[in-house]
């Protein structure tokens, strides 16, 4: 499997502790801030324009001169080595592009390994897809952690009207592979704002069997 090594957001500009000694961070459930030991990265619409299905809606927003922050993540400096447990907080803004809710890019891990997601505030949905094309969705809300087994790509979607904040913990040497799902045409299902709330719809880039079109 080709793996992204160019995920420059992770592991750069970190001003922090090396995690060779115990340390503690203060986690604000409402804002997702991790203090004092964290760096952060931001993904604006222009950083992930192709992730959204409605490319005309993307163009309308960007051409208006707006480039909204879709999400940001905070992380302490934990070595990307076996034996360590890395963690991040992510804050997804509320909103939609066309009718599709704001979401993360989503990825596989380079080394198939499990991950634990814990909702901190707001409400959302995780969509997950295995290498073989099995699909699963789970609500992401406070007090109901979601377990992502090895080999399942995962994306988080903010379906609420407030920011969605969550913490995710994964193996230090897991690595992040964004391109496998991009090559498949993205996730097979997408989360849209429907008349009665969030609605899961098959992606226009995938056929009924989940194959890229
Ligand atoms: C999460 C994600 C984070 C940002 O910490 O990395 O929410 O999403 P993308 O990495 O898809 O942009 C995680 O799953 N880490 O493994
Ligand atoms: Zn992950």
C-alpha cells in the first residue's frame, strides 16, 4: 500500500515535550484545546476542496473570496514510533458545502491498527469503510467512544449546529494514508443535510457495489 509520507501537518513545528517522561495536558472539552503542550494544524476549504461532492458549491464559496476553516486539530509531540500512543483533538466547524456537512478528509492508517475516538462536545457521525468495501457508521457524541478496528478508513462529520470536538488515540507508528481512499473516489457514502436531519447518501463517485466510477 502506498502511504502518504507528506502529511506535513503531523510532526512539524512542535514546540513541546518529548514523551520520554510522563506528562499531562489540560483538555478543554468545549474547545478541544490541549494546553500547554500542543501544536496544531488547520484545514480550510481550499485545502480539501476535492473532498466535497458538490464541486460547483465549492467553487461558489471560494470564488466569493471566502475560505472557511472546516476543522483544526491539536496534538502533543508524541514520537511516531511503535509503543507510543499518539492523540489529537479535532474541532470541526458546523456547516455544509452544498448539502454535505463539514467533515474531515478521512484516511486509512499506513500500518493497519486500531483507533479510539471519544466525543467531547457537539454531535456527529463517523463513517468507516474497510479495505474490502464494508461500510459502517456510528454516532460520535460525548460519553460513547467509538472503536475503529484495524483496516477501516475513517472520516468524521459534524451533523450539529455547534462545533464538534473529539479526541482520537492511535498507535505512534500508525501513519496516515489519505491517498488510498482518494484513489477509490472517496468514501462510498456521504452525509448530507436532509429534510428530517442527517441523511446518508451513496457518493456519486462510487457505483452500487462501491467501485469507483
Ligand atoms: C484523527 C484525525 C483528525 C483529522 O486524529 O487525524 O481528526 O482528520 P484527518 O486526519 O482525516 O484530516 C485520526 O483519525 N488520527 O488517526
Ligand atoms: Zn485515524
